[in-house]
């Protein structure tokens, strides 16, 4: 749904970096590895959170609540 506030493995706060990551990697303007290095995301577990995340918020918000 949305990026977790903290990394599930190490507990480092990562959610505040998500919008910058999207802006810099949108339409592949900048290499993903370089972007993560620039943002200071060095641990493999944190990088996996960014690389494996699928934003489903628009899809889920289309359904009604009961």
C-alpha cells in the first residue's frame, strides 16, 4: 500500500525519503543505484524496501468501504 515508516529489518526511518526517490527516478531520469546512494540508503534491507515496493494506493482507494 504505502512505504513503511521504518525498515522492517533494521528499524531505520525510510518513509521520508520515498517522495525524493520517486521524483529522481521518475521516467528513469537518474539511475536507481545512484539515487539510493545520494539519499543515504546504504543497507541492503532498506534498499529492498524501495526496490520491492508497489504503490497500490490508487487501486485500493477505488473500492468502497462497507
